[in-house]
């Protein structure tokens, strides 16, 4: 294998490129990125950067010297526009066609948008800087979507003195992922600080003076942030023959077609640990999957299934939230340590007869690490969760 192309120059793509070199690959290694900037970290965009605690130079994932040491054919500021499986080429927006023996697709996701003009989204460094420049004491910010990204941005804006309205279509924010009881706990953190949180409302469009709801009401705002989910960047692969469906569909090795792998937010792969296909939009998974895809591409004779226990974290106000596992679609939740009312607890999740996830708020890391081990080991629920734990049904 003499020519490998990694499409996507963020965490997953960079991890793949570094792993290829570390594993001894010395052929041509092309790294394609649609942003002009070298690879940078995205989680701080809605936290430290938006709060002006960090400046953009702290987000770089590697120094220029580190990147130079990888001896990359670096194509930044140019998007991939097509992939040809038969001819084994990747087409770029500048008209170039890059030949390959192997490809790793790591093109990530983009924010969903709403009809109308003028709303902010929060995915790139430029997005975060534009929003930061508009936040100030007394400014009215409407955040559409109370998921983790919207909640983090709302918390930062509140700290900066903005008047925040948080709009969410679900009855309880994040209930689909973390359960109703835990979702309500996270919700109270906003209400306690005077954020105008409205659940069960649908935003139909962004207007010049705010947003329009489905019932016709205009919610006035100086700035609007749409944090209503994301869409995998797979359009450039239409017609390629790769299986697409809410991402690039891969097997347990992260392979979508012969010598074509995917990693990071764009990859939907079969995780044998949980017995289901999943697409994970979390920073830790991006790096781990980039490494796994690179190893499996480079060493097909020694491929290993990618079967991680997903991990994510979130910072909101004074809450540090950490979670392991696959919480969506759970059947039961049990609080095994701490107290929901104090926003200091560990909750574990059952799917079928197994422990499938754990979430901690305001607890030391060691309080949840044991549950990560239980998830990785496929621990049975009735053998692991104490009978006296406070348990609630699926929500």
C-alpha cells in the first residue's frame, strides 16, 4: 500500500494519520481538510473559547513541527467532492484527483439549520468567534435546542451576562439519551439561574428579530444560536457505491468497502460490545476510531473489531457531567451513588439484561470508572446493581 488518503483534518483524521506513521507506513499520506486551518480541537468551542477564557491558538491539536514530522501531503482549505471506487481516486473541489490504495473517511458532521437568515451555529472556530463577539451583558440570546451543545452555550452566555432563552421541542431536555429523571436534574440547573427554558415548543424559522414558533409566537432575540443536531457529511460520497445511511455504514472493523474505512462523527459502525450499529459524536471516540481504522487498513491480516465503551463529558455552570456507554434506548435507570436533588450522583443504565451505561454529575472520576469496567465486561444488571438502589423505569 503506497498511497493512503485521509479525508477530514480534525481529531479523527489526524489520529488516523499519526497512527499510520507510528505503525510504520512510509508511503504517500494525503490529509484533506475543507477548513484552511490545521487540525484543531472542537469541544472548547462551546466552553473555554466561547467564554473568552482561551484564545484560538490554544485549540491547535499539534504544532507545525509535529505536523511537519508526519511528512504529509497536506491539502487544507479544499473539500473532497467525490470518491471513485473502481479507479481508486478522491476528487477535490480544486479539480485535483488524488489516487489511493486506501482511504479513511473522517469528514465529520455539520449543524442542522432552520429556515431564515442570521442565526449562528457552533461547529467551527469561525462560528464560535462570531458568536463570542456578539455576546455581552444584557444581550438577548435564544438557543434553539437544549442538548449538550445548546446547554453548554447557554451556560456560557449566562455567565457572560446575556439574557438567555432556551427552546426545546422535547418535554424534558435530553430525556431520550439520559432518561427523564436525569434530564430534569440537568434542566433545573438552567431554571435556578433564571434561564427562560421552554420545553415542548417547535421553532419553525429564524426571523430578523428572533425566532418564530409553530403556534405563531415570535420570541425576540438579539442573537439566535441553532443547536438542533447535526447531519453527517456524506453528500460528497453520493454515487460512490459506499453504503450511506445516517453516516458511512461500516462493519465492526470500521470498513465500508474494500480498503475504505470511516472514523469519527461520520462513521456508523457495528459495535459488537453492544450488539448494535451506532454513530458517536464525541471527541474521545473520534480519536480512538481514527486509530482503529488506520490499524485495520494498514494491517488487514490482524484486524480487530472496534468495540469501545463510548465516553463523553460536558461542562455546564458548576456541573461536570461524565458518561460511559451507550445510553440511548435504555430500559431502566438506577441511582447508585449520591443524590439527584443535590446534582451530585452516579446513575447507571440497563438495556435488556446488561449494564449499558453510566452517567455521573459532580462526582470524582473514580466514582464512574468502575462502571466503565462493568460495561466493558458485559456485566449483568441483576448481579451488578444493588437491589436497594433507587430505580426508575424507561423514559
